[in-house]
C-alpha cells in the first residue's frame, strides 16, 4: 500500500513538473516561405540565431517556398499552437494573397496571429543614369516626349512593387505600362539598357546599380526618408497625403498560442533587433528593424490590407 502511494505521489509530482516546464523546452521550427539564400532566409537565420541564444533552445529554419507564401502559411496555421512552430511572415501574405487568391489564403491567415513586426524597407523608384527623369514631377513631360505611357519593371504581377507603382500612377494621374519580370536581375539589365523607363524594386537590389553609376533612385515609398537613403525624397514629399506601404517581414504563430508565449517571443524579437550582429545583417540587406507589440503588427496588417485591396480591385489585377 505504502509503495503504491509513493508511486502515485511521484507520478503526480512528475506530471506537475512537466506542466510547469518553462517555454521553450524543446527546439523551435521557424518556417520561411522562400528558398534558402534569399533575403527572407538570411533575415530568418539571423533572427533564429539570436532567439536560440536567448531562449536556450535551437531555432531551426525550415524553408517551404511556393505559391506566394501560401504553402508555408497553411502549414503553420495547421500546427499545434504551442509556440514550437513559427512563421516568418511577409506583407504579401496578409495584404495581397487574401485578395488575389481568395478562400485558401484567407483561411490560412485566419489560423495565424501576430507576434512582432521584424524588418521593413520601402519600394524604391529607379531610373537609368542616362534618363532625363529627375523626380516624380517629370513623369508627365517624359511620357509626352515619348508619345506613350512610361513603362516600369517589377518582380512580377501582384507584388508589392507593382501595387506601389499602380498607386503612384493613380496619384499622379499618369498611366504606366507594367512589364513584369521573374525577379529583378533581368529587370535591372533592361532598365540600364533603356528597354524600360522605370524600375520599382528593393533598396538592396537597386543599390549596386547606383554604386556603379548605372542608375539613380528618385523616390522611396516610406512615410519618412529611409535611413539608408537619406538624400532620396519620399513619394509624400512630392505628393501630399499619398501613403504607400513598405515591404515588411514579421513573425507569426498559430492562432490560440498562449499569450505568455507570444509575449516571451515578442520580447525576444525586440532584443534581437538591438543585437549588433542582427542589426548588421538587417542593414546589409537594405532594411531597418521595426519591432513593436503584437497589436502594433496587427494594426500594420490591417492598414496594408485595406490599402492594397483597394488598388487590386480598382485596377483589376489578377494572379498569374
């Protein structure tokens, strides 16, 4: 009897200890919606390294590319909400995919909740070094001289870059002709060669052309001047009251995750963003750290969704 009672008490104590184990008690998987080696992957690995050091558990990056991030988002939304499966979210997942791809993207997004915004960068408007266009105010005259709408390159249909261009075209009341590319390498070649008039891209992609003297950045879409391009004017400096969302990455978790775990992860992301090594990776990839609370990130997602949904509907953009 005494032996059975002792075993029962030990079992209860073991169970209590298991419940009380502090999070995290095992490795964490960070799902990235793009292939290894790209900008999102680089940011995820720098963040994962810092979280590993802070949380004392490995953070393992799992690349799940495809379908504009929907494969990764769906996988994480179906995961157990225990803090051990996280998603590196990109702004197209919550502000573009639900509009372009409908029910499947909406359901995946509905199964996720925000932890923190991590990094952001504006879309930049670039021209070749030989272009007569010095600023947004020159678009009308350049189009008139050309005898046709100016053409612009972007990394593809339905990207934040295309939406930024179309928003700008509407604000300027100046039609632009979209020339979509798969990525930015060929687009930059054609910009320099004069096959397209404008390029809407990311700072890190365009800066090498600028450094080489082959291109100029004439505007950025950030609300205020971008710290990495302090001499480049914002769109808002030319067009008052015109707001165009930046391109962001954040961290999300399956809906229903404990608030205590969300808070712990948010604290860890904030700490990572002031870590010298993480900041170096962010800056060298042409982005800036953001941070903020889960509520801040939720508000950012809501604002970007409303802004981009309007332009997709108004222009009739369709997924390829």
